[in-house]
């Protein structure tokens, strides 16, 4: 089967994905996901859809730090969903899993196959940057959200302070690909990461894209000196 390029890349690096994530971000990625979960503040009767869920770190963060009742994780990579389900087995004895429903789905975020007006929240951490047809993905997020439902997007960014931005860009562009060669066995995934972060930060007008898809931006919060940002928007009712 001819896989779309992006799916192929994530299938390839899935086994090392978690390790790389935590290593390259010095573990701060956990705090960012936790921030996402606490800002959602979903209650037990609500249903969250986590798009581009990867190995499920946002989904499990909802279980650890939130009180939401039902979380669905969706990813285009079958391998990522397999790893998420393996984590779920390890997590199954945890008392926080009690009375919680977890569902997983392998699908493209552009065409989820999920019913319209279903979810109270849609979240997406470090995923929207990788979707080529972002406009279609945002429309799909809007479709599956209930009226006035919230969209929470966590994405990498660049620090606004030039004293931090220069060294950080050097780390992204030069150091990370070298570390990537050593850990993942190739420079390409990390080179892609660094290019896509710069493109996302410098060339994408995300607030305009959100309003074109049917959302009203509520806030954009920079995290850790602007290394990441959390966007919260509401579906127009
Ligand atoms: C950088 S990872 C982020 C994973 C996870 N959200 C996290 O916080 O670690 C991006 C994920 O997006 C998925 N992805 C890329 N394009 C996608 C698409 N069109 N539809 C659904 N998932 C997609 C990849 O398979 C990968 O698991």
C-alpha cells in the first residue's frame, strides 16, 4: 500500500518517539501536556477527542491530571496507536482509570469518520504542523465539536526574545539533527522538525486560519519563554 509520506515517517520513528520527545525537550513536554489538560478542565460527563495522539501522552495526561470521563485518541499511524494501546495495558491497574472510557482510532485528521457535533473538546498536541491540508483538518475539528465546543492546540514555537531565539534556533537546526542521527539513526526526522517549527512560526497565520474554519480565538498562551504555545478557540455557536 502507498502510505502518505507523513504517516510513513511517524511509523518509522514510532519506537523511539517517546524517548526522543522527552530527551530533546529536557522533559518539559510533560509540563506542556499537563498545562493543556488543566486548561481544558473537562468534567466526568464530557468527551474529549485528541487528534494526532501519537503514543497517547495527552490521553494519559487527561487520565492522570483531569477528571474527564471519555477520551478518544486518533492518529493516522497504526504503529503509534499500537504503542498507545500497549501503554493502556500498563496503565490499567491505575485507580485513575476507574470509570474512564478510552477509545482509539486509526484515521486521518482530515477525514475522521466521526459523527458531527459529538465532542466537548478537541485537542491536538504537536500535530497540526504536520498536516499538509490544515484548512481541511480545522474544518473537520469544527464539524465534530459540539456548538461552542473548545479546540485546544499545543504547538512548538520560537521565543520572542532574540537573546533566546538565536541559541534556540542553533540548537534546533544544528544540535538536534546530530543527536537525532545518533538516537533515531538518521538526521532527517529532526531536520524536518526544525524546518517545520520555523515555517509554522514565521509563515503561518494561525489565528486567521482558525476564524476561516469557524472558530473564535479565545487566547494564545506562550509556554516556557515561547518554546511552545497553547491556542484555545471556541466553535462559533
Ligand atoms: C509529533 S507527533 C505528536 C504526538 C502526540 N500528540 C504527543 O503529544 O506526543 C505527531 C503525530 O501526528 C500524527 N499525524 C500526522 N499527520 C496526521 C494526520 N493527517 N491525521 C492524524 N494523525 C496524523 C503522526 O502519526 C504522529 O503520531
